[in-house]
C-alpha cells in the first residue's frame, strides 16, 4: 500500500514539473514574438511599407491583448492612427484615434487615454491646428505624471517644442528642452533632439557666440555617444558654420541634402548668400524657395481643407443622429405620460366605485336596523309611519345631494386633468423647440469658431515669418490680431540691394477687414516687382482698391524703400502713424488713406543715409492699447521706451516692447490688432 502511494506521489510531481516547464516555455516564446513584432512595426513605419505595417500592427495588438500587455497594445494602436493619418488618409487616422478613445473609456485605461491625447496632438500639429495640439500634449503630460510616474515625458515635451517653435515662442521651447533634459528616464535620442532644439533656438535669437558654442559642444558629445545624428543635424551644423564664417562648410552641408529636401535647400542657399552679401543670388534662391513653398503649402492647405470638411460632415451626421434619438426619447416620454394619465383616471374611477359600495353597505345596515326595530316595536309601527316616511324622504334628499356632489367633483377632476395634460403637452413642445434651437446654435457656434480658427492660421501664414540673416541688415516684425482674424499687415520684399517694406492697418474688424488686408498685401508685393517708388506704389494701390469700394473700406499704410548700399530711405505715409527713427518721430507729409478716392497722387519723402539707425514702424494697436481703466499706452511712453532701448537688436526690441505693453494692459482684452516692424542697416 505504501509503495503504491509513493508511485502516485512521484507521478504527480513529474506532471507538475512538466506543466510548469511547458508554461515557462510558452511565456518565453510569446515575449520573443512580442519583441520581434515591435521591432518590425517601427521598421515598416520608418520605411512607409503600408501593407506590412498594417499586418504587423494587427498581429502585435493581438499578441499584446492575449498577454494583457496594456502599454504595448495601446502603443501599437496609437502608431496605427498616426501612420494612417500621415501616409494613407487623415480622416481614417482620426477615426482610428476616436476608436482608441472609445475603447480606453470603456476599459477605464489611463494609458489608453494618454495614448489618444498624444495621437491627437500629433495629428493636430500636422494640420497646423497648433492651439488644439498644445492642449492635447498638456493633457498627455498630466496623465503620465499622475498615473505613470515611471514613464519618460521627454518625447511629449519634444513634440510640444515643435508647436512652440512654429509660433516663434522661443522661451517656451527652451523651457520644454530643459524639462526633457532633466528627465532621468529620457533616452539618448531624446537628449540629442533636445540639444538640437536648444542650438536652433540660440541661433534664431542671436545669442552670444560663446553660449551657442557651449551648447553645440554638448550636442556633439551626445551625438558621439549615440552613434549617429538626428533629423535636425544639418540645420545645427549649418548654423554653426555660418556663425563662425565657414561658408564653404555651410555650402557643403547644403549640397549633401537629399532631393526630397529641395525646399530646405533653396531656403538655406538663400540664407547663405545673404550672409555672403551676394543679394542677387540670394534673391534668386529666395524666389525659388517661395515658389516651392507656395506649391507645397497650397497642396497641404487643400488637404487640410478637405480633412476639415470631412470632419464637419461627420459632426453634422452625428448631430442628425442625436436629434433623431432625442425625438424618439421625447415620443417615449409622451407615451409614458399618456399611460400614467390613463392609470390615474382608472384609479379615480375605482375609488369612486369603492365609495358607492361603501354607501350601499351603510344603507343595507340602516335597513336591517330599521327592520329589527319594526319587528321589536310592532305596536308602535302605525304611529311611527309618518316620521319614518319623513326620515326616508330626508335620506333620499341627502343621497341625491351626495350624488350631485360626487358628479361635480368628478367633473372638476376631469377638467383639471384635461388642463394639466394640455399644459404639459405645451411645455414639452416648448422644451423641444428650445432644445432644437440650442442644438442648432451650439453647432453653428462650433462651426464658426473652427472656421475662424482656420482663417486666422491662413491669414497669419500670409505675412512673412522668416527674416533675412545678414551682417549688414537686421529686420524683424510681429503681428498679433485682437480677434480671430484681423486687419493689420506687414510685408517686405528684397530686390537686389533694395528693401521694400510696409505696415498697414485696415479700417474695421473681423472677416471683411481680413479680406481687405489680403488684397492690400498681394497688391503691395506685386507692385514691388516693378521697381516703383513708395509714392507710385501708394497711388497704384489706391486706384485699384478704390474701384467698386461700395463699403467705403480703406487702409492706412507706411511704405518704405531702403537702399542697402547708400542707406537712403524713401517713403510714403498714407494716413498712418509716424514711425520712430532713433527715438524721434519722423515728420510726415499729409496723404489720405488708401482706397477712399480714386485718382489721388500720393507724395513721397526722402531721408539721407540712415545707416546704423533704428527705424521702428507700428500700428495704433500699440500706442492706443488700453488697460481695465481705459488708460492708453500713449505715444509718449512708446517713444520713451524705444529711445531708451535703441541699441537693442530688432528682435529683442519688439519682444521687450511687447512685454511692456502686456504689463500696462494687465490682462485687459485687446481692443485692436497690434503690429510692429523694426529695421536697422549696418
């Protein structure tokens, strides 16, 4: 017996060991499969292999789901949405992102919610919806910090750097770069990309060469440790070569760019020849760059418009479905109310029936009592007949009164319930009408806000954001609309050794002013190509804009032409604020604003050599900026600030002046667009 028990125990032990080893082998095999699929996914993503990428992602999601690996599952799902949006269809990519959000909500997955915020941030960045992208990245960072403190946030901060750099928010870029570098879990690649952003930031803000060289040396050390460069390497190396006057090296860097970087090659060739003061060649490459840039931008704008249109159609369809569901719910509510009224009427009828039965019982008891009394008092029957007859008549009269009262009460109840039902029906109808109007108003408001946001980004793209980098010329400008779209403008055109520039302010606000602004900007750029004087440009623009101008719109404008060799400044002021030259207002010849009356001849003026002087042009949104007490910033404060800071570079002056205006306004809503342009020829 003991021998049999020993054999049984040995068999059970062997079976247990075999099962454990088989489970361990299966787990190891699944982990190896997961790792291979992960590597294949990133490989096909980088090579844009559509079919292979989709098949790999689906397999990876399946394996990760089976292993209950939440992070790998949502990472693969998120990469699928980003890849589809970038390489296949943006609309399909957004649908996948919505599906991720729905699943994450159902599963209460914090990592899924982090992933979908990062995905939407990436898609909105590609669509130039930068404010939306910024909000999505902020939500993603908050989720990681709260629920996954062990995860690195460096990749999100670097994605946010792209958004802030596109809007020239250099301080924000440096803030996010520092946070990425301070992250102890940041990878070597993330640290290298962070140093690239820092070097590009220092070059754009014209930091001291010692500061730039220190950052560049740190980046070179990281690059050596990492083993290869990142996507920004050629930009950083180019800036380093130009800052140190090594123009041959800068040209070699540009020459090595592949053909798919053709637009970047034209831009950096233009910058290089500006630095070499070969303005003719620089202008040639600048023209080629703008031609390529406009072609790419038009294609992207069409794609973005199509994507936005598809989104609006989807939202409209969803709203229609919501309206149908709401109507069905209201019909069900009305049916339920009708059933409730019927049940209340049935209950009232039953109560009335019970009351009648109770009265009949009372009458029967009275009759039995009377019969007993009559049997007991046979001798008194005849004497009491008269009194009993009177009593019965009184009882009959009382019964009639009771029935009349019951009828009156029933009629009152029926009238009350009819009035209540009719009032309730009217209230439901009013509620439905009000809800429908609210739905229509909300949808229209969201559509208008979305369209105005796109119009603002299109308008901001019309003014130049890249400025020539040259030892002999410093120029910078900035425009801040008060509303979603504005009527201010600035522009400049460089032709050989001549710099045309302008600052304008269109009458009115909103979309009409923005359209008039776009017409004015296009006319100015077109007329500059004919080598006209500022007064001739103003005269031609006035004749063109005054035609069929039934709305009486006009634009005040300062138009200048600076000879980069002699330093002579020609200008024409068409009703605009007088500019400031080295801290002093320039005396202006009176000219009417452009667009009011056809056939006017505008007068121009000329100043001698202004080499080394700081020229500052602005719109009235600066000197008339008001705080909560309606106190204006004023011409005196503006002139005093510019005079005290006339030795600053153009970019630094405008940034410092913007901060001083914000300090004066102290949070009050802007009343007008604010535009500033600063030029100094060395």
